């Protein structure tokens, strides 16, 4: 933009809002939490409480990762098992590698209610944990 005396003026733009990121500094976050709850920073009791909170968050994160790993492992197992089942049902007899007994066992496992209920329970548990963490 040009003014009346031909000087250029700086343009002004409003930045788009971005999410605030946590610092990742455990000590700074502990101090901020202590100040937010009006707790004395020098107190040993406050330090123990903040350390316990930090440990609980780490444990929750570990449990969350383990549950996610179990869900993905169970899902991959189910997909692979269905693939093996369909291969043994549709392939020519010379390419079939499961015996009829094993094929029956696999079919019973996959189509039983226990397998689906276990996967559903893992999924619900993980969804509940995700909702609680947000």
C-alpha cells in the first residue's frame, strides 16, 4: 500500500491459531502444575505428589501402547487366519496345506463368539482409554 507521501506501509496479517504444544520439560511442567494448584514448590510433599503424578502418566502411556500393540496383533492375526482359511477352501487340493482337522479348528476359532468378543473387548478398552486421556 502506498501512502500520500509514497512510503510503503507494512501489511498486517492475523496469524492462524495453532495448537499449543507441551514443552516436554518434566521439571517445568511440574512447577507449572504446582503453581496452578497453589502448592509450595519447596515442599517435599509437593515433590512426592508431582513425582507420583508423573509416574502414573508414564504407566498409563505404557499400558496404552501395550493395548494398542495387542489390538493390532490380534487384528493382523485375524486377517492372516481368514486368508489361510479362504486359501484352503478355494485353492486346488494340491496347494492345500492344512489337514481337515486343522481347517475345522481354524474355522471354529474364527467363527466362535469368543474370538470376536475378545477383539471387541480390547477395542472398547482402548477407546475408553483414549477418551479418558483426551
